[in-house]
C-alpha cells in the first residue's frame, strides 16, 4: 500500500510506502508562511526508506545561517515546489510537505505549532493540540499520536 505525490509541474514524483496517510502537523511560523506563500505549511515526518522520490528531484540548501537546523531540501528545479527535507535532528526520517500528496485533501493536521505567529483570521479547531512555538520532542510525539 502506498501513496503518491509530486510537484506542481509533474516532473518530480514520489511514492510513500505506508498503510495510512501520515500524521500531519501545521506550522504557522513566519518562515513557513513566506516559503509556502500561504498561511501555514503542512508537514509529516516519514521514514526515509519509505519515501522514494524520482531521480529528477533536486537537492538544495539555504544560505548558511538561515536555518537553526541546516537542512537538505528536495524539490523540483523546474517549478520550485519543495517536496521534502532532511533535518539533521531527525536521522532516518524526512519531513514531507503534505500538500504535495495526490490525496492531500484527505489529510487534516493533528496538531499546530508556532501558533504565536498564526494569521489572526485563522481559527484552530477546538480539541486539536496547539503550541505557541516548537514543542519539545516528547510533547511533539504525544500530540501527533493523538
Ligand atoms: Zn515541478
Ligand atoms: Zn514553520
């Protein structure tokens, strides 16, 4: 069983080996707003060996000093969609940009982080955990598990 996805132009495609759609969280930080060109970004942490990205995937890094955790980003060089990133704090995992899944309409965030910078018009569903900034890894694991 797997889930497919890809970039806006279709040049980069991927397959996620999983029984269910991955638990997803929304990040409302200003960097995510700028990077996504939207109000927040949707992420899921997936096992690196469960995600197969086509060879056309392009790897890049931000200029030094731009990220607290300098990450390797994988995306499409033609349409500039960012698909996943490799964070040194999460060995063996990739952070997937959930909006690139073909079935993204079936995914709802299990938690929200960086709500301190959230757009004021956006209301978070009652009962969904939220964190003003980044949660600790323990808080994160407990909240995403529901
Ligand atoms: Zn593309
Ligand atoms: Zn963010």
